[in-house]
């Protein structure tokens, strides 16, 4: 992963340029008087309202260290559904996913 540090004023004056770099995979460290105060990077997990229940379950398991998510983007072939519940059952989610494919 590429990394770059940038001061606040430079970031403010060239925000579009730095966001394009983030989109391409660069990690941006924001500095204030040579002290890193923030970092800008692509989202680690999908935004909750765009996440399927299956993705939400996998994200929770990854946070607990039980699985490791793939680094590539998710397929856009499936319609994303909002999360309806927080109490998830992996077998029920697998069954639901399989039903969507038939």
C-alpha cells in the first residue's frame, strides 16, 4: 500500500487530488506541524445501509478475528438489502443467500 503525508493547508487546497489518490489505494496521513493527526483511507467495511445481512455477519466475525475478509471489492451482481436485525444466524443467512441464487 502506498502512503503519503500531507499538511492541512495542502490537503484543503488540493482535496480532490488527494481523494483520487485514496480511491486508488493510497493511505494519506494528515499532519499539523509534523504531527500526524488523522489518516484518510478507503472504507474498511461497507457502509451499513449498503451492506447485506451476510456481509454484516462476515464483518462482525472478521472483527472478532474468526474469519479474514477478501481484499477485493464485492460483486455488484447482487442487490444489496438493508440490515433488518442484529441477531444473525449463519445457517439461516446461507440458506437465504442460496435462495437468492435460484
